[in-house]
C-alpha cells in the first residue's frame, strides 16, 4: 500500500464505521418504538441529530430499507414502515407454507441423505448445545433464528422458493425480532429448533411438519401481542405527558421528537386492527363505524401540537 493510498483507505474505513453507527442508532430507535411506524423524517434531520454528514445517513437508511424497516419517498424523505397486522398475518401464513413444504421435502427421499446430515450437523452445532452455552443476547439469537429458518428452505433445494423466502424474511424481520427484544423466548427457541432438527434427522416428515407449523403459529401469536402491547405503552406514555386542563402545553418530550419535526403517525382502533399506525395523508383510506375518523384525526393533530386541551 502506497502512502497516497493510505489516507483514502483510512477515510473509507472511517466512513464505514460512521455508517454502522448511524444504522445501529436508527435500528434501535425503530425496535424500541422511539421511531414509530408511519413516522417520517429527512436525511438532514438525522445527520444534524447524530452530528454526521448525509452520506453515512443515506447509506444506513439504504441498509434499513433492504431489511424492510424504512422506505424512501422520492423528494419526500423517509418513513418507518407502518405495521399492518392483517398484512403481517398473511406474510406469516406464507412463511408457514414455505417452511412446511421445505421440512417435508427434507424428510423425503427427494433429498440426498448427505444434504440432510449436513444441515443437521451445521445447525445442530448452534441449537443442540447445553443450556449453559446458549446465547443470552436476544437480538443475537434473533439473527441466528432467521438464519436457521433460511437454512431449512435453502436445503430443500428450490432456488425460487429460497429467493421468495429471503424476501419474506426481510419483511417480517421487525415483527420477529420483537419477540427476542421484549419477549422471553430464547430457551423455547433453542428447544423447539432442536426438536425440529431431531425430526428431520429421523426423516419424520409428519412430526417435523407439526413442529414447524406450531413453532411459526406460536411465534406469530406472541409477536402480534407484543406489538400491540408496545404500541399501547407508547400511547399511554403520551397521554401521561399531555398537558392538564388550563395549563400551558408542555414541550414535546425528547423521546417523541422526530428529528426536529412532529410525527405524522396517528393511532386508532378499528375493530381487530388495534395498534395500527398510518400517516396523516393515508387516514382517508380507513373508516370506523360510528366514528368520524377524519374529524377526530384533525383534533388529535391539534391536541398533539398543543392547540387543544381536554
């Protein structure tokens, strides 16, 4: 390496570290619901808050977009992907279909024994360990959990199904990681993965299919409950911080601030769609029987801005 190359290489490494720092900060804000589903923000706002240039911010946001956590709007900033529980239910159903087919195929003569043995050996080294050797870090286990399920589908030998599944995993990542970030599922995950691998090793298609279906359905139930609970908690904290009647509006709390601009995410309950957030411009797509949604939304916006008291 020449002396003229060294400064460029050093600058590249520093830029990469900045990108990683911005990425980790934004990702943690999303997982902790400091950035709510439907919140919009600009690259400049993030750069100003984190005291970095726009380049690492843009690179970090592109990584988050590839993971299905944010999405960019042409000349209109970025948005945390809204949580649509009905859509996630459909995605979980598709996930179950793909994995159920994969484990049944893995247990069939269509898959060479060597492929099956390699899968069990590689994944068994992670999941069939002693309880004392299990990882305590929920998000680290979440990454291993996603890799485990991707490995099942990949080992089944259908590249098209593998591509679809990986796209699906990107879209489900925020929901699946809630279970590991706020739930208590690490021991259950190790035990259930071990049981699935044992069934595959014995080529027991019936048992493997039953275990994987129950594993996915239980996960869906838990993460949906956790999502609603976390959103309810954020809402309760917002209500507690609201100004009392006859008093001046309090300053917007730091944890509810969206990089210098007010959040456009509104919460409402419509039947089974509890805990759903949508930006203001999308509210006209929804309605609740006996509830003047548009009027109430405007009142909520005014209330949050401090122009109304209850």
